[in-house]
C-alpha cells in the first residue's frame, strides 16, 4: 500500500472499521470511510485525520440497507476515484427484534450479506483495472451455527437474533469462496476473517443506546477494536498474503471454516439468488 492506493472501508465510524481506518491511514493512502450516518461519520473522520495527520482520508455516505443508496454511492465514487486497490467489507449489524432494510430484506441478511454483495459487484470493474487488488470480508465464528434458509430467507417465521446473524455471516464466507473462484487469475484476491470477540458497538441500538444482555455482560472481557482489526490490516497490507485468495483467517492465520461454508453448490445457489435479489443480472 502506498500514497496512491485507494481503500474503501465500510462501517468505518465505529469499532474495528474505525481502528482499521486509523491503521491504514498511517500508510498515507487515500482512505474512504463509508458510513451511513453523517454526524457519526464526520466525528470519526475528524478523529482519524487528527490521529494520523493524513488529509487524504475522506468520508462518503452509504446505507448498505438501501440498494438505491449503494448504487448512488458507487456512481459517485467512480466519478471521484480512478482506482480501487482495497475494498474492506466490514460494516455489520446485529440487533434484537426483527427489522427490515429499505428493500424489505431481513436487516442482518440485507446489510451484512446483500448490501456488500451488491457493493462489491458494482466496484469489480474498477478493481479489475487497479490490479493487484484485494477484497476483505469481515465474517464471524458465528457462521458455524448458520444455515441459508432459502425457503424463508427473510426469517418471517421462527426469527431469532442468532439465526439471522449466523445466516448472514455464513453468507459472507460462501460469498468470499464463490467470488474467489470467479476471480481466479484476475489479480484480485478475496479473503474473509473472524476477528474474535471484540468490545465494539455491536448489538447496541444507535437510537436508544441499549445493548443486548450478552453484549453488556461480556464487553469487559473482550479484546480492543485495535486488536480485533489486526487481521483485517494484515489481509489488506501483508506481502505474505498477496497471492492468497478464498481463505478464512483468525489471528492472522489461515484456519478452516465450517464444512457447510465449503459447500460449492450452496455458494453458487446463494450467488444466483443474490443476483436476483439485488437485480444485477
Ligand atoms: N465485535 C465482535 O465481537 C465481532 C465478532 C465477530 C465479527 N464481528 C464483525 O465485525 C464487523 C465490524 O463490527 P464491529 O464489531 O466493529 O461493530 P460496530 O462498532 O457496531 O461497527 C459496525 C459498523 O457497521 C455500520 N453499519 C451498520 N449498519 C449499516 C448500514 N445499514 N449501512 C452502513 N453501515 C452500517 C455501523 O454504522 P453506525 O455506527 O452508523 O450504526 C458501524 O460503523 C461486523 O461485520 C461484525 O459482524 C464483530
């Protein structure tokens, strides 16, 4: 990574996204902090610039729960930037109670998987002309209890927080592996990771400030966002992984994800359905 590199980080105003922005801004690269809320985004932008002295860090707004917002963001980004070296799909949501995106998808599946599916696909042409380029997908160990519920993808029946979150995080890994197969030989690598248990704003309602019981109870025992971001920064910058693609990492080491996440037929089906749901085919 150098001063001409362009990096996108989604969910860059909080937790590991912000910690990653600070670390990568130290390289002097152009960091585009993609956030959904202007006030929270501007506060984080100010902090990242102050801590790193990098004035090439910028804020762009995008709500990953709105396909219109994603399309508009990508169009504006391509007007402003002629290249994209690193795309970090970090934003994520886990919230008690069933909610839906603007487009009517269950919130966690809609934001964590579908939002990033659409974003990535719309940016691939620019990345292809910027090779070597890297895509990093922040998943979770929670994928291990996940299933893709094709018969009721929006979990209108039997909704639970963990069913929804685990489905979205399994989808992150299936997406990573399928994309890696599709990008073989192009010069774009794509890898995913589990950051560990990290004390961030995950599970905390932005309006009310309330968090899940587990979040509040366990937060003091979790690692810092800076520590949690280490594997993201490693995958974005290390020459050790410049040729590695389609792998799952934890603590900067490649590890094996669940058997289900390696099901190629499942990954292909999810890809085809995701194309339909985002209208990109
Ligand atoms: N913390 C953990 O223990 C843990 C463990 C495993 C995996 N992860 C994964 O790590 C990633 C980062 O999460 P974190 O722990 O750093 O949590 P966080 O502090 O809550 O950060 C999440 C970020 O995602 C953004 N976001 C949420 N919904 C969005 C939307 N619709 N459009 C755009 N941005 C949106 C949030 O923006 P706002 O601030 O505006 O809401 C925030 O910037 C997530 O993918 C999460 O699943 C976390």
